[in-house]
C-alpha cells in the first residue's frame, strides 16, 4: 500500500500533474509579497534558472496582484513604476544582463532590505498594540475585575445591614 502510494506520487511529480505546494503562507500585498517573490526568485537563481524563469516561477508560486503585474512586465519586457520594489527587482535583472555582474548577491541584498522593511512595519504595529488594547481593558476587563473582587464584599455587607 505504501509502496503503491509512493509510486503514484513519484509518477504524478514526474508527469507534472502534482499540485504546487506553496512555500509558506504568503502575504499577497505590499512588502511581504515582494519579499516572498524575491526569496523564491533567489532560490530559482541559485538552482541555475535564468532571471526570467526564476521570476516567472516565483510569481506563479506566490500569486497575488503584484506577482501578476511582475509576470506581465517580464513577458512584455516592460518596466514598472519608478521607485517601487517591483521596479528595483526588474532593474536588478536588467543591470545584471547588461553588465554581466552576478545577480544573486544583488537579490540577496534586496531580500535583506525587504526583511528589514517588513520587520520595521511589524514593530510599528506592535508598538501601537498597547494603545489599541487600552480601551477594552479600561471598559471591559477592569469593571469585571472590580465586580468580582468588590461585589461579594458589598453583597455581604448589605446582607449584614439588613439583619
């Protein structure tokens, strides 16, 4: 049974009919999606793919709007909006093709920069968390805590006063 399952899986992978498994849960917007695309592109480049194939595979694996835009720009040989991360990724590939410089170190630098940006955004969200939690704490948790601690004492004193 196990051998049969292994043979079926091997045949499905060999034929190319096995569904793609995402690298991880992707973030389909902003810096997170670009980080995923850059990381998978770097993996493809380190495996020996050309820049175009590595980016196309990365866009296929990650998915989302940004990935579709990049894949379309790669197919058409176009450039994306100046100053965007997508534009920088395509420019790295274009510069490496023009100059013959190795592309993987440049992609690794872009990945490090994107990780730093993502970490900075996450830290900003974490710093805002105490302010966001202040209102539920003040309006719900503290009154409930007061009722649980002071309530029995007040109820006991009311009973004693009525006797």
